[in-house]
């Protein structure tokens, strides 16, 4: 028995990749079963890759997830290559403790007004345990109705989790979410959201700021010939994410929720 414990405790930490694209894939794969040291190593490399969030411009495209990668979150009936990938790197004012309150707040529609028509988040375990460090991971399911940039709404479910990771520059938070089934648009067969996978990394940048690295892979069409594979629409999505961070920074400044 003691030999088994020692073998588990001495699991070798393989070096994490160094390029941003590779790191997003690595962290997606390691999210559930990777040990803290593996994810911490990846975040250290990520910090180097994004120059502490001070690159300009700091967004673009990333390679698609693989079928085996989306199978990790239970999606086995769709082709991962249909979901176009983009990334954003941003830096904004907020303390990590306050940010954790924002990220884990149940009613996100109360914080980010005008995004959702309806929203419900149900936790698999007590949120308080995660906020007080009694649990490293907080899993949840979401049922929501969301607006799309060109008009219209869709109904969807999403599964996600928040994971705390200790690093050399303080605790980081990694958030991963996926839409298990295609979303449903009401009375509009020309619009669809068939796949949606998101990976977000937040870590302390010092000086009361955090770095936010965001990866999104989506297979969607919003009408008027625009889809997630269109560069113009990708720009709309990325601009919306910058606005989301601005709203988050404002929430932090106001001490909400």
C-alpha cells in the first residue's frame, strides 16, 4: 500500500508546451485529470507566451479541437473540425478574490445585463466550499436563452466548471464549458449553434490586475450569410468578449456581486 501511495505521489510532470495554440489544447485535455503541477506549468508558459497580457493585438484564430478532445466533454456525434477557434488575451483591473466571486455567481444575467433573456445556473456542490478553498473545483449546469449579435435568441444548455490552480504568482482560475447538445432557435431554420466549447484562464498579473486568456471553438450561423467561420463575425465575437471584460472590471471596481 505504501509503495502505491509513493508511486502516485511521484507522478512525473511532463513539460507543458510553449506556444499559445498548443497550450490551449493542452489545458483543455488536462482540465479534469491533470495534476495541479501540470496546469501550473502550463500557466507559467502561457504567461510567457502572452507577455503578461501586454501583446497588441492580442487575439486571433486557433486550431480546431479534435474529435477526441470534444469527446472529453461528452460530445461524440459531431465533427470537431466544424467548430472554428479564436482566442483573446486581455488584462484588466480586478483582484483574484473578487473575480472568483464574479465568476462563480449563480445569476450571471444580473451581472451582465442585456446578454440573456433567461438564465439558471445549478451547482453540483456548494459554491461556498469553492470560495473558501475547501474544494478546488466547482461544477455546474446552465440553462439559458441568449441573444445573438444580429438579432434573435436561442435556447441552450451548457455544462462547465471552475478550477483553482496554485501557481508561482498566486492562485489561478481555469474555467471550461461545453454545450452538450445543439442550441434551438425559435422559428428560424437559417440560424444555428451546433457546437460551443470555451476555455478561460485567469491569473494575477500584479498591481491589482488579472490576465484573461480566452479560447472559443464554435460551430454557428447567425443568418445573413455570417457564420463563426467568417473573419468578420469572429471580430464581432471577440469585440463582445473585450466588452465582457470591461463589464467585469466595472463589477470588480463596484465590489459586486
